C-alpha cells in the first residue's frame, strides 16, 4: 500500500525514494576546507555537531527520544500506527491487511536522526511529507538547537527501569553478535561488553557515553516545564495500560481519537498491531536486517522478551539493590521515579 502523492505523512522512511542530490557540505561556511580533509580527521562526532546546527524542523514533526533498550522500537510502532492512521488505517478502521508495520520493521518506518546524518540520508528526510516522525538516542542538550529552542517539533520520551534496560542491552550486544555480518570478529570483540560491564557503565555515567540520570532528567524536567513540548512515558506503564498511553500520544500530537474511531475499536487494533507477540512473529521482523550507521542489525534482535522485571533472572538482589540506591540518590529531589 503506497501513499498517494497528496498523502500527508508520516510515511515509512524506507518507502521514500532515495533522492539523488549532491552531498551537502558538512559545514556550509567551511565546506571547501572540510572537503579537503581526510575523513579520519572529520569523525562522526563532528559531523553530528554540523547536523545539530543545520537541522530544520517543520511544524508537526515529532521526535521519539529514549536511551537504548527502553522501548524505542515499540514506541516507533505505536506512534507510527497512530499518527499515520489516516493514510494507513489499522484493521478496525478499514485497513486492508497491508499495513506498513506488517512488512517493515518499526525502525524502517521511523528513522534515527543520528543514522540519517551519518548515512547521508538527509535528502530523504527532506523529501518526507509533513508531519514527520523521527527518533534519537541523543540527550536533550545534545539535540539540534532548532528542536529545543522553538515549538515546531514535539518530543515523546520513553524511559525504562534501568535494570531491565541493562539486561536488554547486554543480550542485544551478545545475541546480535553472531548474526551481524558487517563487523569482523575483532571489531565485535572491541565493542561487546560483559553483563557486569554494562551494569557498571550505568554507575560510571558511561551508558551510551553519558550519565543516564542526566539523559532522563533533561527530558523529565522539560516535560514538567513544557508539557506541550515533551510527553514523558514509562515502558512499564505503557505495557500495563496501553490504551491510556496511546490516547496520551494522540492528544499530545493533536490527533485525538474521535468517538467513532473508539467505537470501531481502533485503539485495540493499534495495540494488537504493535503488540510484542504480533511484531516478533511477523515475517517483517523475524527475517532481514536493518542497515544503520555502517552496521547490520537483524530485525529479530529488537524483539527478545518484552516483559517487566527480567533482571531477576540475571543479577543478584544485592546488585539490584545497590544500583537502585545509587540511582535514587541521583534522582533525589527531581520528582522522578522509575516505574517498577
Ligand atoms: P533500541 O534502543 O535498540 O531501539 P529498544 O526498542 O529501545 O531498542 O528496546 C528493545 C526492548 O524493547 C527489548 O526488551 P527486552 O530485551 O527486555 O525483551 C524488546 O523485547 C522490547 N520490545 C520490542 N518491541 C516491543 C513491543 N512491541 N512491546 C513490548 N516490548 C517490546
């Protein structure tokens, strides 16, 4: 089911035809100088900074933000299914069984900003119809200033209990290893981590290269100060009450369900379409891989257990208690608590 040219977004990012445009200079004002530099002198970090300066939001854009392994894939599916329901109706709204989420992995529907820039897909993002859905693992202060300093782009953040987040990352890094083809064994060896490495990286403020409490509080504090700018969700709450949280998403993005949609069962239809069981079993996710930032990630690696509290099967109560105490001190006074 392809959108018509008049259709509004969001559309699956993968469906947007690659747009042939010359690569933009990474720094408009220093373009010639930078182009002359060997690429090893112009690393991804620098390129991300250039992108931060240049990204141009549009009214209606929605950015999905999270730390890795906190429910990004699921949020992408839920946000895409709800925001695009006019173009791609789920089953209860007259869908014909060819919804994009039945043939594509959610990451192929909603791209990472980091990947767009590093994979040089900006022209594709420019070609996407409005409104666009995008995602990021970047912290709030690391977002492009054009996102944080004006109100065109809204943000939906999802956080997760860090003990489950850490277990999920550890499995992801080790399970994806055998199936990922683009990296050599030595390259994998250099980036894989033991469970205790992942656990300690949280305390050391090095999960995704920074303190998770700063990542979470950046979005949490903004959601409190500007509730129209940032919607803050918790993985565990979405799992326990998907209806309430999907309704929050639709209201936040300005597309509340009509009574007729509710009566037709559209909310239940979206919950089912995006459920862990349905997505994991789908051919779109049990085969194939996602090419992103020079790596291949098997689609199936984004769907492991999808439950709350799997950490009990991996770490001792003492390890858990110690991390809980460490983190509750970091969040003391903020009003933020993790959902159990
Ligand atoms: P990412 O940061 O690499 O995109 P992300 O999607 O945030 O990963 O997290 C993956 C976790 O979400 C996995 O958790 P687990 O390892 O504890 O099982 C994955 O199973 C879970 N997940 C993926 N899709 C769903 C879903 N539809 N419902 C609930 N949980 C899901």
